[in-house]
């Protein structure tokens, strides 16, 4: 995987490869100088909006960017945006941890991890689901040659939370699988919970 990432690292300069032995991620929300909930806008889809409604008891206008009281639906795969106020997500708690942790969107569950695949035939990264990807992932998780696609678990360098003990093989495998499930479409993603990534709950 190190060699595979080296072939496309110039395209992902804000990311670093996560392998067994990488320091574990621990969210440092209350002291974080970056704070992803402040600097990023979060997009979400219909399934995630429903999950937030159920988990929080909030109506959509209370957590989505709206116009004239109606959620703004952008022409994107993830049509909604979490509402923001005072330069941060409106759901961020006063303690700087997520105020709606159970209902938070997939992007919040995913961050600061991310999975890409290298297509060995073209030497290019693959960002969206293509046939054969899952089989390659399973081969990689079994320690076999994953060809034709090489899954690469990355971390966003701006997040300072990688301060924990070294991640063991099993924990790394679980993280890779869960990040993949969150990232690559509803048919693989858990409908509720099953979070990976940021642990923003106090
Ligand atoms: S996930 Fe990373 S960037 Fe976001 S608050 Fe936690 S430590 Fe900071
Ligand atoms: S983790 Fe919570 S507070 Fe942070 S952006 Fe997501 S929903 Fe908002």
C-alpha cells in the first residue's frame, strides 16, 4: 500500500496513508485549534437527514440550511447542507463537542479518515464505486494481493487528533472496512449508528 500511495500521493498532499502502527485517532475537540465543525460545511443526503430527524427530534429547518423556511436542495449527490451560525455548525455544543452525535451525518462519522482506491491498470485514483472494488477490499483485508484496485486508508493532515497508541492490525482492518462502508454508498452503509472516525461525543 505504501508503494501504491506513492504513485498518487502528489494528488493527495493534504492526506497521509494510515497503516497498522499509525497513531490512533482521538478527537481533541475541546482544545482543537483546527476544529472541523467550525471550518467545514457539511453536506448530507436524504437518508442522513431522516436519521438526524429521528435521532434529534429536530425538524429539518432546525438543522439544514434553508430559504424561506424550506431546506435548500442543491443539484448534488448530497443535496443538503447542515446549517451554520456564527462561523460554525449550528449543532456544535457549547463544550465544542457535537450536540447531535447520534444523528450526525456520514461526513462527520468519516472525518478525518477517507478511503481511495488506486486503479493499477490506469495508475489513477478511483473515487466513486466501481464493480470489483469490494472484492479488492476483501482481498486486502485478508492480506492478499488486492488487484486490480488497491484500497488506501488516508487521514486528513489538518486534524491534530492522531495522538493515540499505535493502531493494531485488527483495529486498522475494522477502520478500513467501516470507512469504506460509510463512504461508498448506501447499499454498504449501516442505516443507523456504526460510526467510525471522530468521537465527538463527550
Ligand atoms: S476531528 Fe480532528 S479537526 Fe475535528 S475537532 Fe476532532 S481533533 Fe479537531
Ligand atoms: S460533528 Fe456534529 S457539530 Fe460537528 S459538523 Fe457534524 S453535526 Fe455539526
